[in-house]
């Protein structure tokens, strides 16, 4: 009897350990959540085995009772998961989501919330059902944004959410391509998740149209929550985006910015002077800003057209960049004259920024080419004085210029906007960073260690920007050796550190453009492989500066330990001599 009574106790102890391990490892069912069936399966198995051993004559009623208890446990888990589920509009997107009857959602008492404790906020519960009466009861995304960022708050002990299912309705017909979910990321530590809704209003052919769409959240396969939205689309020709402004900074990126008027031609264009002794190119900075209630907008293609005797282009890969209220976009435009024979002739170039479905933003300039004729001599002088021809870039210090040698980029790091638009032009395999790398660091040095090369700025561009974000990182430790993004001088050896943050699974190209004083550009690039992202990013990566810092700290500790050993040895020796001296005095007295 004692042996039999101990058996269920041991079984329940093992069952508790198994359930704890299952929850810690995060067992998922087919929907990607903590599987209630997976967690309760050991319990069902043990109960049935125990019933078979101790109660072989159990009848059908008891079996049904066990099934009811199991179902009750699953329902309780689904109830708790739903109760702890919350959905809200992020602070970045809040101004673009409106309640038609009472203004922006950010001004409401429920503070950007769409779902609270598993329940859709009451004022938007009847959004799609009352569509005949208009969109008065819907959260409405305005016509001037291309995407909306949403956030989920949940309880990880019972539920980890997965991307919702989106269903769009336009003109009473279902469409699978009008609204797309992008960049879903979760952080179990803080029990939050985020994702982006991207709208394809370019597929709406009417002058003004409204897309209704729903987000369906599955709760452990046993329950669900659905919330409806309305998205306004405006495709009227001749309409420009009302919340964006285009500025220029000239002659330097730090010059005062001047707003550029649209659709100027001929004599109305601003005038630029280009001298034939002012370096390879002259630089012009464009700045695109957005003001409230604008929030987020994705740009289209950026193109440059110019007079046959003007060479002009945009640095980097500007296409498809994302403009937000918090981060303006800067574009570097380089231009030069191919002929200085007629300084009285005005030569134009224009930059156009597509903003579908709105009219593009455009700006133009007239250039006066000033200087003595003799382009051959000028070109020869440029070749010998161009700082780009004296620049070297490598992955190691001074040992190997495997990225750029004497201004010529190596094939594994040679990408350009033309490569992106026409991939078949690639002639070599590009350098690819794997999923674990979030930092890429290079060494840059001139041919002559005593002569510095000045640069006015560094631009990091990414294609496609929805997968990856990248920027120049200027560390606080060993910062003297690192290059800031806003300009400086390359003397002896300098480091450039690029920090990357994955936003979506896939592969993206990164192009670093170093704008040298005089107009030359040193460019190199690589590919970055991204996995399914987390909201938080890896906070530490092993770089040369980091390794040196840790080595210095380790040497410091070793030095302290060495001093302590010496002190202890001297202290022990002093005690020994003192003991011998006392012993001799004691012996002399007796």
C-alpha cells in the first residue's frame, strides 16, 4: 500500500517539472502561440495511465468528466490570454489616425488604444457594420500617410501573439493586396510586439476612395479578436502632399536652409556658380521635412535630369526611403560643368522625388560655368590632386586594402544604384554579412600618413529600406579614432563603424558614401542578411575598439592583482622578521 500511494505523488512531481520546462522553452502550437494542448498533453496522458492502473473499471462518465476538465483548462487559458491582450497606435503614427467625430486618436481619453483588456474600444466596435452611414465610427487613417505603426501588449506566461491576418474590402469586394503587414517584431522580455501596416493606395483607381480593412488576432486557436479600420486614399492628379517641404543648403551642408518653390523654370530658377578650379564636383544638400499632422511617408524614385554640358547625380541609394516626422531626409547632389568655353550660357539641372500617388516634388537650378578654357589641363590637374586617388579602405589596420585601394573599389564591395535597379549587371559576388552581425567596421587611411584628407559628410543608404536600417555609429570609447558622420579629417588611421538594425526578414544592400572635400565620393557597399527581428537589438558586438577596451581593463585588473601579491609577500616577510626578533628578546630575558 505504501508503494502504491507513493506512485501518484512521484508522477505529479515529474508532471510539474515537465510543464515548467515546457513553458520555459516556449512550446508552440500550429498557430505559433503557447500551445494549451501541448502543455496539457502530459496531464491527459498521466491521468489516463493512472486511470488504467488504479481504476481499470472506470466507466464512460468518468472519461467524459476528464474531457470536460481539459476543455475547461483550455478555455481558462484562452480567457486569460484575451484579458491581457492590448492593441494601440504608436506615438509616431497617432496623429494620422482619426476618429471622424472627435479628432485624432491621440487626443482621446483612451490614449491611442484600439483594444483594451481583450475588448475593442466601444466607439469603434461598429466600424464596418455601419459603413452605410459613413466612417463616423471607424479609426480612420488619413490620405497623407503610407504606413501606420501599431503596438501589442500581452502576458507572455499564457500567450505570445503572432502577426494578425489582414482582410481588405474596397467597393464591397475583398482585396488581398491593398493592405500589407510588415516588420512584425516581438520582445518577450518586455511583453510587447510591434508591426507596420503598409497601404497600396496606388492600386485604387478612383479620385477618392476608402479602404475598409480588418485585423484578425487568433487567441490560442480558441478565441479571436477583430478590429476594423478605414483608410482614405487620394489619387487626384495635380495634388501635392500638403505636409512635406523641400529645402536646399548651399554651398555647405551646414549652410542655412532655403525652401525651394515648385515648378520653377528658366530665369526663375536659383543660380549656382561653378568654377573650373573648385574640385571635381560641387555639392548641394537637399533636405526633405515633414510637419504635423503628417507622420510617415515612403518616397518613390529619385531622378536627376540635366543639360548635356552638366553632369549631376544624387549620392547613394535614395529610392524608397522613409520620411517621418522625427527624421528628415537629406540628399547630397553633386554637379560639375563639362564645358567652360561660354560663361554667359545658363545650364540647368533638375531633381525629381516621386511621392506616389501624389505629384512629385521637384527642384531645379541654373548653373554658370566660370573659368578659363582648357579642359584638358584642368582635367589633368584634377587627376593628380583628387584626394580619392590617395584613399585606402580595408577590413584590417594597414595590412590589406581589400575594400578600396588608391580610390578604386574592389569587386566584392562595388555596388551602386545602377546595380540595384538592374541586378543582372553585377559581375561579382558581393560581400555578405550573416544574420549575427549588427556592426561592420572598416579602417581608412591615406597614402601619406602625414597628409590628411578632409571629408564633409558620410551617407549610409539601404535598399530596400523596409528590411534594414543603417547609420554611422560614433562610439564614446576610443572616439578619437572614429569618423563622425558630419565631417572631419582622415589623418593616419581612422575607423568607420556602421550599425545595422534588421526590421524584417530578408536580404538588403548597404552603401557607404564618403563625400570628400572637392566633390569626390568614396563609395563601397555590402549585403546584409536579416532574420526575423526582435524589438530589442543585440546591445554588444565585438569590434576592435571593444576588444581593446576589454584588454585594457583585464590588464588593469592583472596589475592590481600583481601589486596585491607583492604587498602580501612583503607583509608576510615583515611578520616573519618581527616574530624572530620578539623570540630573541624573550630568550635573552630567561
